[in-house]
C-alpha cells in the first residue's frame, strides 16, 4: 500500500499531479482509491477534475467531500484542494452510495449492515456524509451491530465560506444529504482507528429538558438553551458561530464522553447542534486544553509505531483548528513522522468506540492502514522547539488554572452534597436521605427491578433516652447517639442502609431480607449495643425494635405504619425487645 498526495490550487494543476502520480504508481495494483478533499465548492470544477481522473485512470474509485480546511502530511491548509491516490497491492475496494434526501435511512442501514455481515475479509469502512443527512445517527447505530473487528471511521463535509453548502461526491454522483461508504477488503490488510479529544468539562451539569427532533435543544434545566453562553461566556447571537466553537458541550453516553457542538442559535433561544442530543441527558460546557489536544496526537502516533502504517486518513473537527489556530500543525506534525496522511476538517467525525459507531464533535479521528506484516519503524522524533511566538503557553496556563479550580470546586461540591445527605451528629444518613432511599427501594420492589422478592426494614428507638439527657446532660446524650450509630454501621450488611429518623429513632432498610433474616440482624444489633460504652452510672442503653416486611400490595405509607405499629408494641410492652409485624 502506498499513498501519493498533491495540492491543487487551480484546475490547471491537475495534469502535473496526474503525470507525477502515473510516473510513481506501482504496476498492477489491485485497486486505487482517489480522494478529493476541497475548500473549493464549485460543482463544475470538481466535476471536471473527477471526469479527467476517470478518463485517465478508469479503474480507480473516486470519492470526495467539501471541507473547511485540508490536511496533508502533517500540515493544514485552506482554500485548496487535496488530491490523493491510495494504491493497494492486494486489497479490494467496494463503494456503496446512499441518496437520503427523501429519507429511507433505516432501510439503507439495514441493507448495508447485511452487506458488511456477509462480506468476507472486510476490514474497514470509511463513511463520508453531511450533517444534514436525515437520521444519520440511526444509520451509524445500525452499523454498531456489524462484527466488532470491522473498523468504521469517517467525517462529515463542511465549507470554508458560510454561504456555501457542503456536499460529498463520487465521479458520478453528488449528495447534499447522503452517505458514501468505502469498504476495504483484504486478507493482508490491517486497519486501526484512534480518537483524540482534549476537551475538559467546565461548570455544573445541565439537563436537556426540551428538544425538537434530535438536533435542536430548546431548554437546559428549563431555561432557553442559549442562556448558558450568554450568562457564563457573554456570547451574543452575532458572535455565536465563531465564539461557541471553542466551548462545546460534553455529555456521557454508553460510558464514553461525547462532544456536542452547537452550530447556530434561533431567536427563541434554542441551540442547533451538528449531532444528536437526547432529552433527559446531562451536559456540561467544556474548554480546550491545548496541551491535552496536542499530546493526544503524539500519544496516537506512539501507539502506531509498532503497527507501522503505510498510509493514514485523518478526519478532524473544524473547532480544533479554530481553537489551535497558529499551533494547528503542532497537532498534525506527529502523524507525518509515522506515515503519509491526508484528511480534512469537517462538521463531525465518525468512529467506532467500544463497539458503538458514533457521530462525534470536536474530535480527531485517525485511521492507519497497512498491507502485509509491519516493518521496523524509527523511533518517533521529539517535537522541535518552536521558533515562532505562540499564544499556547498563556492559554495552557489558563487551562491549567481552570482545570485546578474546577477540580477544587467539584471536590467541594461533592463534599457539600455528601454532607447534605448525612446527619451532622452521627454521620449516618439523615431523615431526608434515608426516606428517599426507602421510597426508591419500594419503587424498585414494586416494579420488579430487584433480584429478590423480599424487602424488610427495622425501626429502632433508644429506651428512656430523655432520662439520659436529663440526668447526664446533652453532651453525654450526643455521645450515646454517636456510639449507637457506629453499632448499627458495624452490624448491617453492605447492601443495607441506616439513617437517623429523628431524635433517638433510627431506620435500617434491608433489601432482600425476609422477616426471619431481619430479626437475626436486629438481634445482632441488640447484642452489640450491650457492649457499647456505658453511661456514667455503668448502665448501657437498651433498644426497642419494630420490624416489618414490605407487603406485595403495599406502599410507602402502609409500610411505615407497620413499622411504627411494631415499634410501638415493643415500647409499650416492657421495652428492650423485638416485635415483628405479622398482619392486623
């Protein structure tokens, strides 16, 4: 496998590029993929180039996309065209195209999935699309079902001039809403995809509370979605496109972070995104860490040394270039040390992560390819010192400052959230939290989500506790409460929860425990309480206990009433005893 790539500044440059390629092209290739990535959007120019290429190299497969900027051998450029020839010795290329202007995305996805599942030696699929393609995420979700060893990667077209419209194309077709799928087959073909991010969450989580379709978010936490930019970043609607690009949102789905980039805002305050957002998900603003962004490229490059690629495709988000600006090539340069490469900056990146094929934003997706066994590669060179002045050191320090203060704030918030759930004196759950846990546990029990059919609880009252306070003072009384809380914590199971219900009353929730098991735990607690530190007069505090099991037709109120009745029976029949509620 070999890659030969060239810049075109005008249509007239094509002949020189073709002559150079034909003089270098290996003889008898199994297949040739011609990739055209262009900031030019003139249909006539691109059609003319594609026709000339088809006439001169009729066996080649031609694909292309308009782009915000182009990537070639570790350098970025814009307002140019990249023409690349990827030549294979034994691998075969098959192309599928889907015009989805009229929808029918799911039918197309099902048909292509079937092809992938029934085609032997399929190693990778490159997808080109546009963000205006209807149900693009549904197509990608269906591809998640194909064998996991098949790499899926690609990108969505973009434009350099906002007034232009992005599209993808072959030598025969042009799509403003569609998908081009290039399939790479070969026994000796090896494909590896990596994804780099480098954005870090900032500020509090916001819940998506209203959406239109899957690309328009109307409200976050019940407020107009655009307000987050107006409030925290002072971004006005006129500034929105350029300013918001460097402050995307991050959300988590299927255990993986996903970046989401708003492309525009509407007058009603909603945000228009370039990838799907789902109602009920939570998202946070994020900021770019230049060190993380640049280092992610070097880490990917290092991981590919042993793989020894012969060529690479790179699909990156235009937000990365807008953020890095003059330092863009610092991110791209490490890839040139590994293998010839080409790609473009677009509106969305496609990759398979932990089996899921997703549409990502603000990412860089690199796909390395090789035919045959790996060859020994030289050690990756260190990045040379920058002779040009750069703003990155200042931005990096600011990023470090934001990261540190954000971490401190999150740690403080976690501590506050934890404290809000705990009783200040005893350190166990307070009334509000233990009641919420009980409500949730009952809801799980009633919905059948629990593995066990049993749920029991223990209500405990410290006998004659008022006399302890009156005789020895509140300081001794407080110590008794803290000591008895430790007894509870040491003698319940890991799955149980204990909280202070109020005053000297405590509640223990026992998921999966029947009455008999609950009684056994209560007896263990009573025995342990006898060994707790004694009162100043040598006596120990005794416990009155009520136990009930949640009835199959019950609710929170009836369950609590049964517990209270059982406890009342213990307190009014001699105290220091256990009563099981066994029905009216």
